[in-house]
C-alpha cells in the first residue's frame, strides 16, 4: 500500500491493455458469423445443377436450348437440403427453370424463368422451410409487387419492359406459349418490373409451377441457387478430401467450408454438380481474413504496450527499493525470494487490472459491435479466465528484465551508503 503511484500506473496499463484485448477478442469471435450473415446480402454462393446437364445456348438473353435437352432436378428433393449435417448453415435456396417461349407482347421469342419468391418447402422431418429469391437474391429491385405462388401472374425484366412499355407495364396481361401458333397461350398479368443487373432483365419471371406446366416438365427444374454460411477458405479447405488423413478429413468435415457443404449437398442430392460462385465466396474469404488479422494485430499490440508499461513501472520500483533489496540479501534472502515478492505484487495488480479491464472491454465491445455491425457484440464470459491469464503473463514477462537487474544488486555498497 506504500508508494501507490507506481502501482496505480501499473494497474492502469493492465486495465487499458486487457480492455482492448477483451474488446477485440469478443469482436473476433463474433466477426465471422456476423460478416458471413452480412455477406449473404451479396446473394447465393452455391449453384446446384444436374451432373449431366448440357450447356445453355443463349443469344441476346434468350435461351434457345430445346426444352427436352439436358437433365433436370426434382422439385420434390429440395427439402433434403435442410437435412444435411450443415442444415442450419443453409439460409435459403431457390430453384430456377429457364424455358424458351413465345409471347407476342414480348416481341416474339423470349425466355420465361420459373422460380419462387417466397415458398414453403416441406422438409422430411415434417417441418416447413420458407425460401425463395427474397433470401438468395435480396439485391433484386422490384417496382410493383412479386407474383403470388401458383398464380397466373408474372414479373417482367427491366430491359424487356423498357423495350415494350405498352404491353409489359404493371397491370397489363401478356399471353405466353411454348411455341408460336399455340392454340391456347397462357394469360399472365404483369404485377411488377424487376431489375437484377443480369440476364433476368431480358426475361419474364413466373411462378415455378407455371414454367413447369408450359414446358411440360412438371415437378422439375434446371438449377438451384443456395445461400450458405461458410468459413473462409484456408489450406485445408483447398485440398482434395481423398488425399487427407483420417484426422484431416474429420476436421474438414466438421468445418463449414464451402467445399464440405458442397459435398454434403451432393450426398443429399445424388447426380448433382455443386459449384461455388467464386466472385462471392472469394470476396467473403478475403475480407474475413483481413479483418480477423487486423483485430489480432490490435490485440497483440495492446498486450505488448501493457507489457512495456509494466516493465517501466517495475524498473522504477526496483531502483527505488534498492536499499530494501540490499538489506534483504544481507540477512540471507535469495534472489528467488526477492523476485517472488515483486512477482506477487505484480500478479495481484494483474488480477485486479485484468478483472476491471474485462468489464471495460465488454462495454467497449458493445460500442464497437453496434458501430460496425449495427448490433452490440454479445458478451463472452468464457474470455474472463483467458483475460486474467493474459494479464498474468503480461505482468510476469514485463517484470523479467527489472527482476534480473534486482538479482545483480550487491548489498555491500548499499550497506555502506554508496
């Protein structure tokens, strides 16, 4: 309790260092899931197609591939996507069926795209999962409203609507058939104009069931876009599972890599080819890696700064108490005992400063989470013993050099008053 100034400075340095460490570690543990969910606004990161499908033939945004050409997936199997090991990481999926069609109101040959906006999918466990383009393609902008599932309604692509403003406006009715001259074209009322920035802007989007009836492929689809929470790619995720050791294979299987989730989907839906949409997946991996690295750098810098502050105050304390150290050595105290007394003081300060720093760090983490992600970071009480251990390590290593100097103090000159 004597000479409290340096003790307070040591405790303050530990409080600041542990507060920064607590805040950054809390955000680091949260940043992966939070950013992964934020990245889902980029859309789906996986596309599932039949393994033996043919390449589409598109000219000017129109798919000229024959309807009967290529392979199809079964709509009845989509619920299995929510039964895989990583089912909770599957945030949404949307089927698509592109059908070459004819509509005089759309200028003749065009493409209709059958899909879901919001659709309840039965899962084998008896539950239902609501999904559609509202989850996998959230950036699509709609003027008007989306079609109702199973209705004779449609949404026109922005480019197509701009090209034929008289017949493709909201509230207008168009007639669509599989080919020109069909006896009974299907009437569809335009309920909205969608802007996607892709080929859908040149097409007519309809409920999946409508596209299936027009094409004659009831209950079938061409491709599935899947939005999944994934872990950033690393060396293990890029390896071929067949070349892994049993331990590596277990680690790979128990990590939500985009490759391991793809493998699970392939197992649940045999005869499919699952590919990552690289422009989305690669961006997520790079950003997550850079942010995590930055937070770790800040954490290490805070610990080093606290260690240097502890070293400075301990060195000053050793110089101030040289006479006490000399007297203790003169009456038989060993270097170990002298060092143990100083370390006991530092560890007491470390535990107190670490506890206070943890509380301050939690408050800082909430502010940081709210400012960066819009919601406060959840407190991680599991970090409390970790922070106390870090504070003790910083205190011990910060005291090493001053204590080494104390061990070399010769008591004779001190007793002579030199």
